[in-house]
C-alpha cells in the first residue's frame, strides 16, 4: 500500500455540503498503514452530520482500486471548528473557549422559541457536544422551567465571575436565575442591554462547542446589543404556520441580514396537531408559513415541529425528550453552521487585515479579494455616520471639515459583531468614537478615496 496512492484515492471523495474533497477539508486524521490493514479517522467538523456514514462508505469504495489495500478500518468521530471571528482580540475572556454562538430568534412572542432552543440544544448535547444556553429573553425567561431549574436562584459572583448552572448535560444562564418568578421585570432597554453584556463577559462558560442564545421576540436593543458585542455563527428563525406569524418573523430575519449575521434557516413550530390515538393531522394554526418564508428569502427550511403532548409535558416538567425529527433539524443546523465557519474567511463583508500607519493618521485595509485601501484618519472621522455627525432625518452632514483636527489620529479599532468596527480618535469632540462603520461602508469610503486620488493625479 502506497501512502500517496491512498491519499490520491481519498481525494476523490467529496463532501457535498462544502463541495470540497475530504483531504482538502482535513477530515482524514491519524492514518496508519500496516502490512495488511489501513486505519484512519474520518473526523467531521460537527456532531450530527447526516453524511458521516455515507462518506465512510465512499472512502471504502474509493480505496478498492488501491493496490494491495487489505483491510480498511475507519473510525468515525468529529471535532467542532471555531468561528474565526471569535479569535478577535476584543472577545471577552469568558468566550475564549466558545467555538460557536447561535441565536434562536423570532419576530414575535408565543411561537415556542424557547422550547425549540432547549430541544435543539439537548439534541447537540445528547450527541456529545459541549453545549450552553444563554437565556436573554429578559422580560419572560422560561428556559429555567424547561430544564428543571425553575426554583433556582443564582448566588453571588466570585471576583465578578458568574458560574452557569448545569442541567441535562448543558451549562445554563438565565435572567430567570436573578429575579423571583413572581416579580415582573420592569427595565428600560439600556439596563437590559447592560445585563446581556454582563452575561456575555462575566459568565464562566468554559469550553463549549455551541452556545445557543434564546433571544427575546422583536428587533430591539437586546438583539442589537448581542449582534454588536460578539460575532455570531448564525441565527435560526422560529415561526409558526399562520400568515401573521411568519410575516412578523421576517422582520427579525431582515434585522439579522442587515447586521450581516448569517441566517442558518427557518424552523416552523406548531406545524399541525395529531390527537393521541389518531392519525389525523389538524392544522390549527394553518399551513406553510415557514415554507413560504424560506422560499421568499431563499433559505433552508430546517424542519417542522408538530404540536405534541409529550413535548409539552417534557417542557413543563423540565425533563428531556428524545425526538428523531428534532435530531434531524439539529443535524441540519450543524451543517449550516459549519458551512459558515468553513467559508467565513471568503466573506466579502469582512477585511483580511486592518492596520494603522503613519502614527495612527492612516488606516490600511486589505479585503478578502486582496484589494487594498489606504484611507486617512481625517477622512474616516469626517465620514462618521453617528447622530452627532449626520442628521438622522435628512441624512445631511452636521460635522464640518473645520471641526476636525488636521492631524487627527485613530487610537484604536474595535470590532462590532461580524459586520463592522468602531474607532477611537484623539479628538475630544462629540461624535468621535460613536459611529459604527459597517464593512460595506468602509469599502465604499476606500473606493471613493481611490477615485479621488486618481482624479487629483
């Protein structure tokens, strides 16, 4: 058996989800070539990948023509890959060992989003993944009850660090642990947003393959805080079949698209009800809402979850329920998430490099297509999009060039989620450091700077 011949044969096996061969993807690990036996691990980038058995068989088929191949032993395992954006220097230390953050969201309440979060997270945990749930549905936290922690109260922090609570093999943190269940939470948006930042930065999550975030309904301060504070691998949108529910869910979907967070797909919850002892399906909430939303936005329909009494009872009692349909939905989420992780570096919306030169008076950006833009810090400051610098109603500039110091410097760049950046300047004027520059906007500034320089020449 020749190692090159073996590798060449395995390179003909393609993972259809990523359209690359398994050698290029790094799936083949620990190859051992014996006299009569070939051994290696087929290590996929996520649990629950639905094509693991298929790929193993394709490997066996591809190796049949290798001379003197002998016995082939393939060990199937997996190792979750980390979203590259989570390696940014501004990521809180508490998230340094978290590989993926996935938001479970909806445009409106009452669609069963928390139930979906728990069921999907449990499916991953059951498959062996290290899983956490962050419940930031501040005004109506229901995750604690669904995992059997309804009466749990969080103790004081140790040196400013909060310890998550473990249940069903998962790490859990929820607003429900901080407030009495009989006491309503009456908070303004900024206070709720501060709590979200504290949960992200002060909870000792440890090593996690997936942190699922149960979002509050809507598109308010909390959603924006999460999307701007940390890079998300993606978001899953939960809706119900009726027209009004999926119409409102689309607003949440558009918000994530606006802040450049990938949508992993749509789950249609409460998709029909079959009474005990009957085979007839009653579509209490109508049909097709999730399907039509997925088709309109060209997104995967990850699956449909029917109304089931045993599922409702499990959530009420805080017990685990195993469901093949939910496991199938979780496997598709794993595939979509890993597609994002694998392809993130190819995204046109994020730069390869962003460096300061000329003692902070120049910003140099290298984009994914190797285009390089050199922009003066003065120009960056003048183009600030914040409300101090641009009239929010008319779009007219408020700031004037004469308001900006000629030798202004960028002191620091601070990533905002996965879609933009903020800059701090040595400029004490209002608005300096307040604007969020999306990568699309920065690219536009860079292209305009190139055109201006060409014109001046």
